[in-house]
């Protein structure tokens, strides 16, 4: 079989040349479209259920929230581990599923359990929700909202946080591949109604009366439509509060036929959410910013590029003097890592080429052997694209050029030996005779080299069977190297004898 393939390649040089050109074209195309990352994403297949209850202590969170979540998801199919963290006002339950279940089936199972969980948690405590579909490597871009010199007194941290929550975050969330924007820093703006207990008692009112009044007077209503003059006039009541005065002028009750408003029993003002931390930058005091979370499985380079384009558009909608400044860009790490890998690959290839040319004693033969290195890499890129293997430090750093060129070296060396021996005897060889020598020497050596290369491939078979974190870390390495060795085998059977 091996000899037949070699003979076919020698007889059909034009076809092999076209196939080689196709390999180069396909390899370059695949290389530009393979997802890039710095390191493999080893995050297991997990779903997180998060519950925020700012008023509950740690023991209450554990008893009334965390325990109920763990109990509801314990018997879901494919669950291999459940772990939880209960803190003041926060419960995080992590459910780890088998990798074979994929990304969305576990979330569907957990989502169906949330209804049961909500019924078991006491009313008014909290409402659990699932964390976004992201991983530990999902934080791809971080930024801050900066105030330019000359505008320092125009905006405070509350203004910046309002811009972040209502302008930047909402527009950034529409970027394809972005699953969530987390805001940090600043004081979250809210409307506060500070009730005076003495005034409340004097009016014979309760806190519930105030809550009911605010809720009833802060909503829009619809009233179908009225037909008049052959036209339908839609009816709607606009009652949403839009300012502090709207809240102040909200009626609560009537005393002696006189309305009692919120302003009569409370102070209405702007306030801020209860804070649990702060966000500072460069030691210059508090800042306001956000973290862009990427959807699991997306190409981080492509997502970051679109995020930067969207930031340029968002910048136009921000007030004068406020700019968005990125300070952590995942693409810079990827660019640095891939450039290091590319530099090492290039240096390794040049060293191998230099050694081959010197020790083979034939420039043409050395270059032919050396050309199998980039061709094998291009073949590996095609296979990586086909099998969804990401290019990163582990996958590309595993390629050993010395092993790749072994088969090509012994074939070319054998061909050079036979050709030089004939020429040393003073025989001028016609093209058909040279082809015969090439077929004989390549077939003779390839029978041995082929099994050696197959043994190298078999060495990586156990690595390809790894599961879990080990599999995600080392399987891309084994697959990439196996693709490159397979490419070299094909080149030794077709390209080299040609």
C-alpha cells in the first residue's frame, strides 16, 4: 500500500503539486480562523445558583436558602459535585455536571428546579437566579469611567455610576458574545423616602400604608380604546414617578377631608444603595468601572474587537468630559502569548533547517526536508479548525520539529545517497530513472519510518482519553501534535518522493 501511494505520487507530480497548493491555501485560511486564547479553559461544566438577601445573616442564609437549593438539585441527572458558599447576604451554590451533558441541558434542569426552590424559601427572603453562561476565563475586558481634567467638579461618583448602569452597561450588553456586564464602584443612585415616625403616628398611618400608596401611584394603566369618528382612540393612564416632586406629591390618605401627601410625613431625597466594598484605581481614590463577561465557548479575540468598537460608539453618547478607559485587555495577553509561541516555533524551525542543510550536505535536500515543517503545521491548523481545537500555549507549544522531520530526513538522505552513488559512477540519469530511484529509496525507507511514526501517534492515545480538567489541559496538546505527525506521514508518502 505504501509503495503504491509513493508510485502514484511520483507519476502524478502535477496532482500532488495542486494538492500541496490546496494544503497551503486551506492551512492559511484555517490559521486565520482558529479561536485563539492564552491558555486552555479548564473550567468544569458547572451551573451556579446565586441568591442575594442583604438582610440575612450567615446562619439564616445557610438554613433557609443554601440548604434548600442543595436539596432541590441533589438528584438531578449528571450531577457529580455540589459545593456552596454562604456569607452575609449571599448564597452561591455550584453544581458540577458531567462534561458529556453539554452547556445548556444542565441549565435547563436547574432552571426547572428553581420554581421548587422559590416555594421552599420563605416569602420575602430572596429569589435565586442562575449565574451567566461564562467561565473562569470569561473576564475579557475591564474598564473605568474617567473624568477628564477640567471637569473634576462636574461629576461625582454617583453620576459616574449612573452613567455606567444606564448608558454603558445597557449598550455593552448588546454586543454579540457578551453575556454580562458587572458594575463596580461608586454610589448607586436611588430615591429615598425617610419617614418621620412621629408624623406617621399623628396621622394614624403605618409603614404599610406608605408602601401601598407608593406602589399604587407608580404605574401606568391601560383602558382599551374608544371608537370615535371611525377612529380608535387608545386610552392609557400615565402614572410613573419621574422626579422627587412626583414622590413628594403622592397622596397617602385623607384626614378631615384634607389629603395627606408623602411630603407631610417624610423627607424625599436622593440616596445610594447599601455598599459592601469600594473600587479604587492607581491610588487616586474611588473609581467607577465594569467587567465584560464573555459567553462560554466564544472567541475572545473576536469578542474583544467588537467590544472596543462598541465602546467607541458609546463614547459618543457620554456627557462631555467623561471617557471610557480600558485597563485590562485579554487580547493583549493572548497577543503576547501567541507571539512568544510563534517566535519559539520560528526559531526552532530555523535551527532545524540549519542543521539539516549542514549535515545532509545538500542544500536542495535540506530545504525539501525543512519545507515539511510549515506544511505539517498548516495541515495541523486545518485539522484543528475541523475538530474545534483552540490555538493556545499548550496546543501549539507541544509541537516538536525534530520528531516531525524524522521520516522526511531518512527518505531524503536515502534518495541523495542512491543518486550520488550513480552520479559518482559517471552515469547520467534520465528523469524516468531518477523517478525509479526515488520510488525505490523512498519505499524502502518509508516502510520502516511509517511504523515509527505510527508508534509516536500511539503514544498520545492515552492522553486523548483523559477526562475532566486533565483532559481539557492536555488533550489539545496531544491532538495538535498528532495532527502534525499525521500531516508529516502524508507528506512523506506524497510530497517528499515527488
